[in-house]
């Protein structure tokens, strides 16, 4: 007897579920792998977009740093009954005057001291040449002259490349001037209506998480304010300490070198090392080996003071970043964005650190309760209390 079509269908076995045959470890690994690939792809797109719009993003980021540095001054003038627009203009003019005067002074001083330094370099090269001839190497004058002629010939043969580099430098100067104008323009609005700009941005967040995002953003900017203040204080101490040491040793161009130390200290760890290296090289050329060793000891001493005293004291509470995270952030910023990336990497990391910790912690803090210009705790209270001792111990660890 033939079975009906319905009975035949019901007698068929359902297809086997192959998912149950895959080992659990392999399924978990596959799930983690494709999620990791998606995250990496998203980060790559973000970095690519940041590089593509770098001429816009970098001026805005620098303006935000300057706003974090100047906003307390604007707030103080507003407390003294000065209109906010006038307060922002006053602080802007004073800031531009100070920075411009410092850079102009450094350039003029370098220009005035350059002939003396060139003469000292020439004398040092003559001493090195005499040592190569009369010293243990016993090189012949003809060999040295041949080396110099080859160097001059290499420069002449690459004259077109040098000219092209000069044209590229001129174009770069034009881009820098354009970026400076854009930075000043954005900074005016940040100082005049920073809270209003942030409120407008926060309106784009869904209402159910808007308060938490608002609080996290305010804590992130509070961390940025604390970071900029502390970095400026550390840079000033570094410049004064190394400058006094250079003056005692008798190294020329003390004030320009001190200004270089101050400016480079805004790139944590690496900037101070590079500026100290320049100071040691100038001492070596101008004063000799022993003074250069003394300057090196002074630089190392100031760096130790910064690492074990100033950084824990000034940055310990407000900006809790592990030293390894700082170094890796600077390296990543240098690779992806050059000098600007190295300058902005650590402030960005500080903002993200405070903001993400605030988002992950459930609290009932209202946005109006956070004073971003005077906020000492840039994290939720329980998280801040728990991480303060760990960060302090990390910075003080030999």
C-alpha cells in the first residue's frame, strides 16, 4: 500500500544541526575573531579619516588644548564682571602675545648666538681633524680632503632634490599659517561659547543615555584641563632647572635652549629627552666633553625629578595614565600623525580614559554638578579612590 505524500514528508529525518558538532572553543574563537576584525577595520577607517581630514582635525584639537589652558582665565575674568566676549578677547590677545613673544625671542637669540656657535663648531672640527691626523688613527690629510670633497659633491649632485625640498618647505609653511588661522578662529568660539557647543553636541545622543554621556564628556574635558595645567607646570620646572644648569656650566644660548625645553616638554617623555639631547650636543660642541657630561647629569637629574616627584604630584590624581600607555600612545601618534600626532596622543588618551571610566560606572552625578575648570576628581568617586593608590605606586616605582 502506497503511503500518502504527507506521511512520506513526516517520515523524513530533519537535517542535522552542524553547529553542535563544532567544538565550543572553536565557536568562541570564531566569534571573537570576526568581532576583532570588525573592530580593527573600524579603527582603520577612523584613523584613515583622521589622516584625510588632518588639516581640519589638528587645528581643532590644538584649539581645544589651548581652550583647556585659557578657559580658567576667561572664567576668572567673568567672575570679575567682565563680559564673556571681552574676557575671551583679552585672554586670546595675552596668550598670542606671550607665545609669539617667546618664539620671536627664541629666534632672535638663536640668530644672534649662531655666529659664535658656528665659530665654535669650526674650531671643534679643526681639533677633530688634527686628532685624526696626529692621533692613533694617523689618517692622511689627503684622505680627509677626499671625504670632504665627496660630501660636497653629493650635495651638488642632489641640488635639484634640495631645491624641491625647499619648495615643499615653503608649501608646508603656507599650510602651517592656514592651520594657525583656523586654530585661532576655532579657539575664539571655544572660549566664548564652549559650554553651548558641548550642549549642542550632546543633543545628538539618545535621551536615555544623554545624561551619562554629558557627565563623561565633562569629566573628559576636566581631565584635559588638569593635564594641560600640570604639563605646563612640569615644562616650566624642566626649563628653569635645565636652564640654570646650563648657565652654571657656561653653555651658550642658555635662554633659547631653556625655551626649547619648555616647548618640547608638552610632548611627554620624548620631548624632554630630545631637548635635553640638543642641550648636551651644544655643550659638547661649545664647551667640550667634561661640561657635556655635567649637562647630561643635570638633564638626567631634572628628568628624575619630573618622573618621581612632579608627575605623581601634579598628574597623579587628575590624569591616571600608566607610563607604558603614555609611551605607546606617543609612538602611535608619531607613526600615524607625525609631530602633531605625538603632541595630541596623550591628551586624547587622558580624555578617553576619564570619559570611558565615567561611562562604565553607574552614578547619579548630574552634569551641572561637575565644574570642568576646577574639578579635581575627573572620574567617578569610587573608581577614582580605587585607582589613585595604584597609579601613585606606578609612578613612584623605580
